[in-house]
C-alpha cells in the first residue's frame, strides 16, 4: 500500500489517553483526535491512513474546566470536553475555529455528465492554515484483511499549517507518497469510444505520424472485447441489466476487429505507443469468455454459471489477475483503464469496490523494473497513491472547460495531482465548435495528462476533424512533447518534496487575487498559466483573458509580452494562451524536432533574464529507481547590470543523460552577445557540455532596462 517505512502504530510517548478520548501528537502542526465511549481505539491502518510513526515531537498539556490545550512549538490545539473535539487552534498569532467548512476545496469522484461547476469535497488545506481530515474509512489489519470499526466515535486529524506545501508533506507522510508515473504517460494519449479495428487503428496511428502529430499512448476502449454478447452468443442472463446486455464487461478479444491481437500490440509498440485497455469488471466472467473454463474451475462454479466479480475475496482476486490480466500483460498490454461506474456496493459492507480496484490493480502493476500505473476514478482521500485519475464523461461545452483548470488545481489541496480529463469533452454539447476544441487542447498541454477522448456519437478529436483550428491544435500537441523534461521533473518534486505540478496561486501568494483568480495556476515552479476559457471576439478574432500576476517581471513564453504584475487584460489569437515565465525563470524544453518522450539529446532553455535556479531530473522513465537515484542537472542564472551568466552542471546517475546532450539558451528579452564559454563546445548555436561545470556569459547589447 505504501513505502516500506510506513507504520500505522504511533510512538507511545506521543499518545495521551483520557476517559473517552485519545490525543496523538504526530508533528508540531498535526495531531490525531479520537473519541470512544468504551475507551477502545484503533492503531490499524485504514483505507486513508497508512502511517502514524512520525518522529518524536515534544509537547505538553494544559487542563482547565473547559478544555485541554495541546501545546507544541508551532501551535496550540484546544480540545473541548463538551464537544469532544478540537474546536480552536492557535497558530502564527491567530486563533482559528476548527470545522471542516474552513477547509479549502479538494476534488470530486467524477465529472460524469458535468456541464460546468460541481461541488468539491474538503481538503487538508485551510485558507487560514487550519484544516481537519475526518477518517471514518474501513480498517485493514496486519494480514491485509478489511475490518469494520468496532466503536462509534471521532477519528480525525487536525492540521495547523499556514504553509500549503507543509500541509501536503504531512498528508503524504500520513497517507503515503504519490508515486511517479512512467515518462511515456506525459506525452499525448489517443482515445475514443469507437469500434476501431486493428487495421483502422494502425492506419490512424500511421496517419498521425505522417502529419507529424505525436502520440505516446493508445487507449483502446471497451470494444477491444466482445460487446454484442446477446447477438453473438445468445447470452441472455440478467436480462434486466443494461450493462450486462451491452456486454460492457468482457475479457475476450473481439477477433472480428482484432484477428491477431498479439500482432496488433506488437505493431503499436514498434511505433512507440504504449497500450491501455478499458475494463468494466462488474459483470464477472461469463460462459462465452475464453478464460471461462479456467476461472470456473478455480471458482468452483457449475458449468455455464457466471463467475462473479469479487475483489474482496483474496483467492478470487488472485484468479482475476492470474487468469485475466497477466496473460494479456505478457502479450503486450501495458496498463488498464478501470472504468468503474457500477456503484459502491461490494462483498464487504462499506467497502467501495472502486477503492479496491484502484488499490489492488495499482499494487499488482507496480514492480521494481516497471512502475505502476492505472487510469481510474477518484476513490477518496489517499487516492493519490494510485495514479492516474480519469475525471469522467464531461459535456462538450465552454462551461465544462471553464471549470476544469480550477478543478485540477484544487485537487492538489488533497494531494490528487494526476487528473486526466477527456480533452475536448466527451459527449453532447457542441462537438463541432473548433475554437472550443483548440482551447481545451491548449489547456491540456498545461495539465498533468493530455488525453484526447470522445464518445462514439460526437466525432473524432483528430485535429483534421476541426479544420478551422487544425494547424494550431497540431502545434499544441507537438509543444506538449517539448514540455516533458519540465513536467517530468516536477512530477519528481511532487514525489520527493510534496510540490505538485499544478498549484493554486494561493500556495505562494497571500493577496486576495490569489483566491479570486480561480482559473490561473502555477504549472511547476517557473510558470503561471491563464487558460482561455471564453470564446474570442467575432470582430477581432482575439480572446480576452483577465489576468492577475504577483509583482515581478513576467514574460509570456509564446508572445514574449512583458508584464510587471497586478491586474490586466490579455488578448490572444488562436495560436496560444497566456503562459508566463517568472523573472529569473528557466524552462527546459526538448528541441523542436523531438517527437517521443525519451530523455532529449537536445534541450532548449528558455530564460527570463534574472537570478534563478532550476534542477532538472531524469532517469530511465519506467522503473522504480527514482526512489533511490536519478540524474540531476543544476542550471543557474545570475544577472548583474547588462551581464547575464548561466552555469550548468550534472551530477548523480549521469548515465541517464545522452552522451551527446546539447543545450541552446534562448533569452526571451533583449539582445545579447555571448562573451564567454567555459567547459563546453559550441556548434550551430548548441552547447555541448564537457565533464564538470559549464559557464556561459552574455552581455546585453540593446538599450538598458
């Protein structure tokens, strides 16, 4: 479930038990509060919490007739006897009331058929630094068995963290770190709910390549298996169930569409594509499936009787993986899309089958040589352990697009940092709106995952099917590939330092605008993105975007427009959305000819001249070696007057860096002349570092700032 140093048993010296309540001081800014009428408490892990073994933390208790004060070096927590909970926290000179309503928004299970706003759950980050996490989830014993909570009472965690990243660090310590996903997943994904044949998909992927549109992941929706089960097999069991009759559940390749599925998988891999298949496991295994004889034998069911879906039973779960999943993985299936839409009932009362599917599927996929990955819906706090998140079947509308930047950024407040949307929208709405299609893709470029997807009823998300914006859409997909060195690095920082790729502005700024400009967000440490979510003016062809930036010198990386912060109105044509590089910012991009997700041989460095530092991370992109190693390239800029100096040095497991790696600095403001090059050779504007440090020095030759 979590990394090996996780332990749900808190240190005894951090626990204080009284008549009907128990308080555990985990950190100076995090405590656990339990109440119980019987005086019984739990030290088992839960579906949410996997670790309470934090470092020793000094504290003291003060008592009066109304409350207990739990005093640490960072906060005072006031436990009210009458209300049996912490009602106030004093931190940073403020005394703040504690209730879940003070938590900033988190995320939601799904955006299925959402057209605009959807109510979000609570997070572990409070606007004023205090938040509460209530854990009423099922318990898991030492053998991995699910257990009901024996006694009624409160089990909650109170955070007193003015720093947002600090709150996430504590959340990840408590519930487990977000693992890195494979590097290939950061490229473009092609997906469509459509009855493709192997020949059609192969032709489509070749056509994309001929048009210079790069994809790294191919999702094959449910029609990879037999779906017309009544027509083909005469299967009429459970006639009242729409899902059963449509054949949503299936495990046997459709041999009419895929006559040789192994060859198909091999051909896709030869083209550099990784393959994910859609699953709706609710229906179990029925008599027409290829795997039925073996599954029926193992389950001990009568011939012809359905083998039920059961993810609570250990043996049934092992059979599911051994017979249904692993053979296809050996044939070339790289990961699974768990498209669970069948409710929350399972074989263990209160256990959400979606949580069980996410948990066990991810654990099964995660191996030392191959890091795990699934695509599935959110199943509650702690779901960040099981990336990637599938946000569901949204309506194709400007309202849906307008909500998604805010939705994606807010999810970071609960550590859920790998949302994958149906870019372009899934169904209904206006699928022929080429402008909407383009702006959705441009947002997708600056989101955790860019996965094109649509229903079979609304047409293709192929840029060629949107002729008014085809050129700009294709260029945006190419630029996404260039961003991968930057995105991959920040996914590593999310794992290591609890710094999500996408962060709301209020993670770094306290101004009111950091909260009111909800659709702006930090994309990594260097960029602020303001997506276009309204139609352009018909007369000018320009979209209008209201922007707020903190006081500094910012440069739009696409237009090179300079802003010094504050509120202003930006206008953009179809070619770009506002993306601002901070002063001193360093943005590593793969070269313009890069079309795959591999560690680039050539990297362009976009520079906003100033004083800055950036450390890029690289590894093999697929194994779990990132937990102990990897290659780092430290890039620094220093500006004094008209002189700009850049230094660059690599360290760590540098074998991951291509031997012929070259860099091309691109200073976005002003005209500069190279005055000095130390530790590198130059050819056609590219600098090839030698061993040790590279230093480049420029002098500005145009007018002074």
